[in-house]
C-alpha cells in the first residue's frame, strides 16, 4: 500500500471506531509499517487540518472526530482515474464547464506524483463519439439548479420552432444526448426537450409551483432509467 492510500485508510480506520482511540502499535500492525511511520502519517494528517488527537494512558491512542474525512488528496489511483473518466464523459454535456474545472481541482489537491500518474493513465482512455451533434447549451445546467421558470426557444424533430415556458423537473442522458425533463405550459404536461435542439434558454424571475414528477412520465421503452446517485 502506498502512502496516499495508507493516509486515506488511516482516516477511515479512526472514523470507524470513533470516539474510541486506536493505539499507534495497533495501527502499525494493521498497516504493516513501523510505529514511527504511523506517527509521521498521523502528524501529516493533523497538519492538513484533520481533527486527530492523542489520548494518553494505557488504553489511549489516536482518535478522530467521526465527521472528519480526507479530501480528494486521499483518492487512491483507481478512484482518481474513475473521477477523471467520469468527468471526461461530460465534455459535450450541459455540465462540461463544471466538469473541466472539477477535474482540474481534483488534480490540484492531489500529491504531484499521484496527479501525474492519474493524468497519464486517463490519457489512455478514449471515447468514441459521433462528433456531429451540437452540444447542449451551458444554460441547460443553470435551468436545472435555478428553481425558476425557463423561457425556451426550441426546434422540434420536424424543424418547427416554438417558444414556450417550462418548469424544469430533471434531466436524462442517453447516447451522448441530454434531455431536459420539464412541465411544459404550452402542452400542459411533462415533456422532454433535447439539448441540441434548444436554440436559447432564458431564466425568468418566476418560481414554479412545486410539482411531483409521476413515475409513468419517465417510463421509456428502449432503456433502463438509472439515477446517477444509485
């Protein structure tokens, strides 16, 4: 186990038994290193701002606030790679700008050597895309988080343009395409609007009424719907 992985595992070990302490000897045996190495690791974690303290006495040891956790610098190499791959798949999505800055922040807080390794490995991963679809407008993401009625200028599959006020309820991604699921006031019902057919989105000052998205509105015959937080 490299040091970065061990630091993360140390935090999780202390959190698992908090508020009870773990002795330096116990931790050294658990991670198959010397007590001196454990003491250096714990000192580094304390210097990073984590609330770790030593409890004196025969039954004492090191303890941590159970609410504490190690930030992105504690990612293992595989975890960092998974984060970079996941963010990279959003490059043509409405969330592309936030995904790029999130990737830079993830690498910035990692140790330089680990960040370089993760970047090198991620550069070997490629995505095969159509390349001829216009990306969804960046305002798509703002429409989801703003809790406002959106004035949408939209071109449907037949090429007909319309302007309609919609109340965003969620989003669906499929095969590189992103759809805004919303209550359409023009149609008086739930509709899905494809991102690359959106000509403009304008946030209004109006807050929409609270609506519950019925499950049957998301029943899609050609795929299994899965939340990204499952």
